[in-house]
């Protein structure tokens, strides 16, 4: 029988033994914000007609439970709540992410962690640690692997993150945690990045899958199920990926926190689109009045790194697909005079003037910029008018990255913009304040119970 690799034991011991005091001040603050950010993002996504239909059908059989189904004022079992909240959380593309993890750890970990903690009455300090550790270890696994570009990152290593969060809340031993890592690693999906380019909303179930399967993996280990000797190496190095470096997983473990390297979004689009949006905002700052007449634009030239250049669809047909097209984003924001939810709604997609402007966007990869990614996310933008005049803009590091962070005031404004219309101003403010001091909460179930979210 093959011998268990040492890096798994190191991860498991860390997941079981790390304490709140081990988090850096920045990691603690960012963990609070990751939890807070997921709540209204899921609630607003739950207002989509497909999600409302999903909630109705999925909960029709009942079963009960104490966990929030955010944005519905209903409760469910932890597994069902993790599935529904995780799925809703990616619908409008406003969820947190991490370029070094190559995906979105928060929305795959938080729904499972808070659902279990709400049912179990876990201490708030353990909720914080469960989220930080699930985020940390799953992100490290992803960072250490060369996952195929055709694989969508949701619903793969995110299962591992949700599982570790559950194992921490269940007080797993190191031996159980090793088993959990091996079981959870093989419970991801065969996800396709093409769903983004096709505007296929089945992609949103990937994050819901991560939550429900992470909780299920912890249940399986409790029941004695076992995994491979080294499942991460098999799955992320051979099945979903082509390479896996175990040494990279544990490098800086305990001193370098991945959650401190994440980003938050203010635009409802795929992350790589933000490079072009930031370049456009930089360009518009030099335009008199800050606006361009779409009819006066002859063409828009975009030069950027590979992952952004891939989002080149010129003729989107759905609101969801619009969130993954650089040409559409630029055209719609110029047409509307700014970003926000409205420029990506179906009415904007159906607007012939916006589609015509999107067709005049020339989007190309610059290999020099690809080589500088992910440390920099360079995008050059040039708008050429019919009269020959041109304006130029640039993004070097996207807004929201640790090197170019949003302010707390901006994050609070986002929380209120999304949450207040659903919950009311007073409830939204109280909820945000509570999450910002979550480690002081003795019982997360008692804390959560008065909130009819």
C-alpha cells in the first residue's frame, strides 16, 4: 500500500490546530469581509426567476432546518441551504475571488460553513476559523495545481474548501481531516469553462455543488468512508489538471494567508472583464463631461492578457452571458454612462445600439501582458471617434486587488446596495455590524435566529 504523503498530514494538523490568534490582522479582517460579502450577493442572486423556481421545487418536500435560504425568508437543512445559497451567489457575478487561487473560494466555503454553524450553534470564532481554513487549504491546493484551462474552477477544489470548513466545525481529528481531504477531493464536478462563453446558467450550480458536497464529504468520513492515499495529487494533477506540486501547497503555511490576497467585486461581471472596465474608467476621466456618445465611436481597441482576451463574444444573447463579454461590457457601460446591475440586464442585451457598439470592439491578447499575469492584470484601451480623435485608458492592477484595494466604505456601500432592498436598511446594517464582530459571538445559531433573511 502506498504511504500517505507528509503534506497531507501537515495540512490536516494545521486545519485542526490553528487558532484565531494565528490569523494575521489583515487575514482576520478579510475573512470577516468574505463572510459579509457573500450574504447580500447570495440574497440578490436568489431574486432571479430561475433561482426562485429552484428554491420552490427543491424545498417542496420539506425536511426543515434552521439555516437561512438567503433572500427568501425561509429556512432549510444545512445541505439544502449550502446548495441554494452557493448557487445563487454566483448568478450576478458579484462574489469574491482570488487570482492566486485561480477561482472563487469564498462563495464555495461560506454557504456551507454558515449553514452548518447556524444549525449546530457553533461559536462565531470557529465560524471565522472554519472559513479561513477552508479558504486557505483549498486555495493552496488550486495554486499548486495546473488545472486544465477548459475546466471551470467552481465546483472542483471548492468542494475541498467547504469540507474542511465543516470538518473544523465538527472538531475532526487530524486523522479524520486527512481522510476528509482525500474523500472531498474526488467529489468535484467535471466542470466546463465553455459554460461562460455560451452563457449557460448551469454553471451556477457548480458553487452550490461545492457547498453541499463539502458537507456530504464530512458526513461520509463520520460514517467511515475512505479515500485514496493522495487524492489531491490524483485529481488535481492527473484528472482535472496536468501538474501538481505538493511542496507548493505547504509553502508559507501559517505565515502567508491566501484570504489576505483575495479581491472583492463592485462590477457584476467575470473578474477578467474588470481589467477593461477599469481601463475604460481611466479613459473616461480624461473625456470632457466623463461620457462618450456611442454613435460617435468608430472603434474600440483592447489589448490585454489571455484570460481577459478570451472573453471576446461580440453577440451575447442573455443577461448571464453578458457578464463574460468584454465587448458587451464596454459598450453597455458607455451607453448607460456607468456600471452597475442595469447595464447587464436583459433589456441591455436586447438593445440594438449596444450590440452595434459591441461589434466595433477589437479585443486581442498581448503576450507581454499575459506574461505579467497574475501579479499585474494589464489592459490598454483605445477609443477612436469617427472624427479621428482618440482617447486612451489603462489598467495595471484591477480595483479590488490587495495592491489596489477597495475601501471599507466601498464594501459597506455594496453590502447596503444589494442587501437593503431585500432586508431593509436597519436589518442590513445590524447584520453587517454583527458579522464584523463575529469572533465575539458565542453561538452563531442564536446570533442568526432573529434575522429573517
